């Protein structure tokens, strides 16, 4: 193998950070798209199926099966990254990475293209890149020019769009009672017949926009199967359905910023005869005793397409192969248990943190979401995607929802009654700490404060409101489906566990950090740490510990002391000078949910222990208890 240096070749990296494990040798697949300039890395996924002989030898058959299900059409494996302890033989490892990519792409039926071989050196903390031009395994070029895109989401969704297609299928399979093994062959034939039908001229595809917010939705486009096989077919480009104004977008989620196109599948069940004929009934006797087994498929695929791709090619090259791939993936999962109670398979699409594109996971709904069988599937997916194992990121409720109507229904179901302000700390003025490190709550929460829900709790309900904000965080992060409890429900919980007498229910008695910990344990099975501070003057000394909490746990903190309770959302701390500030969400606010009024009034903002006028925010003659909820260790 020859190695040459190519200073003109450039590798573009879109993912925020090239994720790879730093404690062991490993292999990761580099993901790109044929719609991007070559050598553009969108994401990385871990190789989890390996041969026992060596940790860097993939089981290509299992890897290809998984990746075929996981990646939407329009994204593909374009290289591999090998993580080693010593990169002195980086050229050798780069060759192995390119060779592994080549073998995997053959099984995935990908066309020839330039392949990337990357080597991460754990000792130096560096990554070296090599390229094999047009897949030539005998010749690698070293690449030094690596560019990180500043706005990768904008880059991806200005270039392309999402196509979505759902197709429920009921497949009748006749099973021989005398020869039960024949069911496998019958099932294979019936499934293959569906795949052939999807490619046939009897299918019509109706394509329409899912961008409901647009006032001028383009008219749907219908494509017949015969048109997909004709080189003369003239159809609009995918950009025909593009209605987004990206100059004003924040790129907060795929549902919001992607142009979305729905592809509906219609089957022509009648044939056109050259002349009129009488109806004919057919009788096909079974060669032996048989029973009817109806297998239900619920296909749901999403694809990524460049906006300058024709709708004809989008359907023929992306949607149909995607449906066929998913059909065969489900067939392989169903087959071992087909003669028994067959699994209830359902595809879900997710866009977990750190990923710029959706991925697809097929779950067996025969198992509950918390059953060990389902948990193990999620753990394996977290491993493959490099996700933390204490975050429920791939549960059903986290799935990408491309329908605006479903989005609204889902958002309204988060909380009974009027919607509350979320994440009111975003966009507030800076803390004023010079050279500090900001550590903030991770994720979303609702702002609960005095006088909401028709309850006059002014003067006694601040800790209840802080607890409601904390529970809303756990709910919005999908750790629980428990509704945010009312004051009375909180009191009843404390009575049920024996902490309070029955007369406490319906009272206006205060509660503190300890009571909040009891309620979180009872309702959410969430444990808490309690930080005791003898005086408000000592709170700045706890900033380092609080910063670690927000970085590692990321949950809102309740501060209770004297007659007041606050919700702490973050700290800004300079560990050299000791200067610090606390991001306080104040539950004592009694006005309407006007974000501008709340921020301008200081009800959510940075507070210094002593401000520039010498006023102390935390009282020196009062003790404080800080409640630090811990993330459940779950996926």
C-alpha cells in the first residue's frame, strides 16, 4: 500500500464533535451522504458486532443488517475510524479502516466512492485522516485539511429535506398443520411478493407537503409505478415542497426546521381488461390441513433527499428501497417466532443529542417499555450511538413526530390545563462574573409560580412550586409519565408515607427540602442529595460542588432557607477569583406568564451573593438546605 500526501483534498466535519471512546481500542463507522460533497462526515456510529478473534474485526453480516435498519436512505457509511492507544502505525490502521468500509459497503450495495480511513491516537488525542480515491485499497492519500462546519444543521436542511412514508400491511400466510416447517417458505414467498408489488406498475405514490405552517401549501403530486421506470418521466424537484424561511430559524429540532414531505402508497387492485367479462370465482384447494396466520407489518421509513433531486428519483431510489429493506428486516425478526405468538414490530425514528439526522429503531411492542427485553434493546442502541446510559433518549415518547397535528396533541398532553412558560432562562442577560465557567440545567422545565392553577398560595407555596418545576423537568426529559402534582396531591403523598398527619392535607403549611425529597422518591423513584449550609454567607463556597451537579446531573436544584424557597438553574463560577453568581428561578412571582415581564423584573436571572450595592441575596442569619435531585440510572 502506498501513502501519498494530498494538500488539496479537504474533509468537512458536520457533527459537533467527532465522538470516539477514549479508554479502549475501537472502530467507528463514519456516516455521510451522496448528496453532500464527498468526504463530508455527518455523524459516527460504533461498530458493536465484532469477531472474537480481534476487537477491530467487524462481523460484517450483522453490522450490515443493523445499519440497513438504523440509517435512513440518503445517508451511508463513507469510512471508518479506528481508535488505538498508539498511532505510530496510523497508515496501517487507516488501510484496515478503508478495507473494513469497503467490505461493509459491498453488503449494503453502495456505489463506489472515495472512502475515509481515520485513526485516533489515544495517547496524543489526535485524529489523522486518509482517503482512498474511488475505493482503491492499494493507494491512500494523507489529508491534513479538515474543516468543521459552523452551522451544520443549517447546512443539512438548506441542502435537503425529509421524506416520510408509512405503510401498514396485513399479510395472510397459510400454515400447514401437518408440516409446520412449510410456514417459513410460505412466509418468505408472501413477503417477497409484497416487495415485488412495491416495485410494480400497480402502485401509485401520492406526494404532499407536511409543512402545515405554510399559508401556500403546494398541490400534491401523483406518481404511478410505470412512471418510475421511465427515463422520460418529468416530475418536480423535491424543492417544489420547500416552504421554509431559514433566515429566521433557530434549528431547535428536526420537526421544526426540516422541510417534510409525505409519501402515500396506493395500490390499484383492479386490472383493465380489453373486453368485458363475467366475474369469475376461483377455488384453490389446500394439499393438506392448514390454518390462516395474518402477519401485520407497520412499515415507517424516512429518507433524506437533496432538494434538487426529482420526486421520481426520490421515490424510486430512496422510498421504495427503504420500504423493501425495512420489510426484509422485519421478516428476519419475525421468522423465528412466526408459528407462535409473533412479535408486534413497530419502527420509531429518533434524533438523539449530537445527531444531525434521524435514526430508526424497530421495537417489539409485545414487551412493555420498562421490561428487561426492551431495556436491553435500548442499551445496545445507546452503545451503538455513543449515548450516555443514564438518559432515556430512545423511548417511544422521544420519537421524532413529523406531523404538526400530532405535535400539538403531544405538547398539549404534557400538562393538564393552560400551557406554562418553558425554559425562561434562555436569552437572559449575562451574570457579570468575569472569566467564570457557566454550568446550567440540562433540558427543559416548566416555570411554576404563585397563583397558578387557581390556587392562592402566596406566602406559603414557594417550595411546592419549586417541586412542581423539578417534577416538570423529569417529565419533559421523559423519565416519568406522572403528571405534575397539585399542592393537595403533594400533601396527600406526605400523609401516605407517614411524614405528616392527615390534617396536613388541605392546609397552608410550608414544606422544605426534606419533604421534597420524600415526594420525589415516592412519586418518581428519584433519589436526592441534600446539601446543608449553616449560613447564606457560605453558599458561594458551594459553587464548585453545584457546578459539578449541573454538569453531571443537570437537574434543577431547590434552595430552601428560612421562609423562602427558590429554584436554582445554574451557577457561573470563577475558580481563581472565587467570583460567582447563581441563576435563580423565583417561584414568588404573582403576575401573568409574560416572559418579558418576568425577565425584566428579575424573577428569573443571575443573582450574586452580594450585589454591587452591598445587598446580600442570601441571608447570613439563616441556614439553607439545597436539594440536588439525581438522574435515575436508566435508558
